[in-house]
């Protein structure tokens, strides 16, 4: 009612595309999973979790990418489809290896000294 009187538009971005993007990355990366049945189960469980997330106030507070990661992690924990933590760890290592060692070390030192 307040938003209408102020002529305010509220836009909420849903994490459905982010879930599909992360799953596509899992399929394409060396950290991912090649079993199509496993990937479809993961996608289905994650989308069920996104449906539940969309009924809360989380889409108003967090960006879609974070919601998608939470949905994928929750979906894998509840339905025991794949080891999502293994994928995240492998992806982190892959990203860190792309960064030149000296700049990575400098960033780490700044975090430690901060």
C-alpha cells in the first residue's frame, strides 16, 4: 500500500537463471559431473529449493547468485545428489590458479594484515 502511494516499483530478480548457469559451469568444467541423470536430479532439487526461497524475504536481501548457490548447496544436502562442496573447492582452486601468484600473494597478505 505504501509503495503504491509513493508510485514506487519494486523489482526482484529470481535466481533461476543463476542456478542454470552454475549447473552449466559444473557440466563444462573439469570439476563438474558428467552423469546427465545426476545433473538433472541436481537441477530439479535446486529449483525446488529456489521455489521455497522465493516465498521468503531473501530475494529482497540477497543477490540472485548467492541465492542460487544456497539453493544448490541445500538441494545437494537434502537430496544427496552430488558433492557440491567438492565442486566449490575445485572451482576455487581453478580460479586461484588463473591469478598470477604474486598478485594472489599480495591480496592474501593484505587480508591478513587488515
